[in-house]
C-alpha cells in the first residue's frame, strides 16, 4: 500500500473513534477498507473514481476469497460488515457516498439539469419544507427517467396525455387510493414546472387522473387510555438504554401528542429545567410552542439523559443506541414493537400518530376548545382538528351502545 493509502486508513480509524464506534468494529472496518484499497490498486482504479459497481464487484470477490479460505460460503448477511467499512472509507475519500450520478447520455444530462432547477425552484420560490421537496423530487426524477428512457431526450415537447396515463398505470398497482392520489399530486407539480419553463407545449397537469377522496372519510386509529397505560407500564420496566429512550419518547407522545419529527428534532436546549417548560418546533407550520414540562415526561427524559443516552456531540435528545450516535429517524417501528410487547393491538394503523389522536380525543372529551387543541397539536387551522371531532363522536356512540337507556344525539 502507498503511504497515501496508509494515511487514509489511519484517518478512517480516527474518524470512527470520534464517532465512538467500539474498538472491535473499528478494527473490522479498517481491515476490510484496507483489503478494498489493495483490490483497487490491483485493478488500477483510483479511490476517487470508485462507483457503486466497483463496490459490488469487490464484494463478490471478497465472498469468493472467503470461500477459498474457509471452505464454505459466508453467512447470508456477511457482506454487510465489509460493505459498511468500505462505505465509511469512501465517504471520507470522496466527501459524499453514494457519489452523485454522472450523465452518460443526452437524456441523463437533460434529466439532471431539470431536476437541479426544479429543486432550486421548490426550495427558493415555493419555500417548501425539506420533506416535501424530497417527495416531489423523487417523483419528478422517476417520471423523467421513465419518459426520457422510453422516448428519448426530445420527447418532452411531444408528450401527450397518453404518456401520462401510461406512467400512472405503472405507479398504481399495489398502491392504496391515498398513495395514488399523492403520486398524482406530485406528478402534477412536475408537469406544471415543465410547462412553466417552456419544456412542454401545453400544461398536462389537469389531465392527471387521481382517485377521489372524501374529506374525513376515514376515522383515524387510536388507543384507549388503558392501552396507553399498559404500553407505558411495559416500556417502563425495560431499564436498558433502549428501554429508557423508548419510554421517554412514549411519555412525550402520550402527554403532548407530538408528531414523530417533532420528537426526533427535540434538542437538549429545548428543555428549560428551571422554568419547567419545553419548546416544540412544529414540523408542518415551522412555529414554536412553549408548553409546561409535565412530571412523568420530564422524569422519563431526565433518566434517559442521565443513564441511557450514549456520549455524543449530537444536540438532539434522542439518538441511536449504536454508533454513529446521530438523531433518530421515524418512530413507527419502535412504537409497533412496544405495542406488541405490551400486548396492545390497535384497530388500523399502529404508528406514533395513534398517541396523537388519543390525546386529541381526550382533550375533546374534557371540553377543551377546538382552537386550543389545534394550537397544542400545531395545526395551521381549526379545520385540521375536525377529524379528531369525528373520532370523539364515534367513540361516544360506542360508549352509548353499552349503557342502557343512554342516547347520543348527532
């Protein structure tokens, strides 16, 4: 190995140590990274020119070498360990991994140019949130790839309604009506932009057919107070770092009805322990709410910070329990796992929103004004709180059916 390669491996070891990987993992990652560098030298490939195809070829080579050394094939998921070490090396060497794709033909160049301009327009002109931009960009890239690969780089000018229908046909199978409607809305956005920039002669967005959805046609899933208590009781018995973290998150969900992103983005400085308040950044409205720090939630978070949270420079309160210790993503898998552990099976969806719905219904039963509930939940308008009114009505009807002589009027 060249001195430059040895220095790169040494730098990788330092970076992994700063990210608080265990010594065993650091040793494994560096060993596999060194083997990959040696393979690149044999193939006369510069590390800055490595692509995903090169990594896939090396992993096949590594699996073959494993078989020669041990006389057997490795375990099914064995390749994930060398792949992780190689990806860490490539992020260090190239600054970004996977690297940005390079145009190999005129269609690719046109697609990349449109997508770059479209993303800038969504961010600077429309001012959309990052999550909305990501969803719109995914659909836009997918549609342009489908259209340009089928009909060539000049096909946008001559694109017809039939092309739009065929694309929707490819996206509709195995999708719910709600998902198909989301696809249609994202596609309309891209078509409007193509027409606005003169790449399409006519605006085809009104011709995108989507299923009709009725306002508040579905009743959101909730869990009862007894079920919430069972989940909190079961999670509170788990004293592992994962259990302490999950219990604190569940307490926040049950107490405040927060969105998943609001909990994941909660930072250490958002809790004022002296004033006993908590600041919530609402993901949809970008507004902030200052709420009293309730005792059960505050105690659960404090215990997690003191004994369960790993040492990390991340400012987010809730982080992964394995290196690299960065903030959590979505909470749905954790919530589903804790519901199963508590023996709770909700009717319908079982993500973190069921706690939000349950909190809203509880406040409605307590005659809390709809505007106050909307402010607490971070709704833009009182109309966003209407589905919870339906939830409460349906629940009260169910209660009335079990009480002889009691009638609930609409």
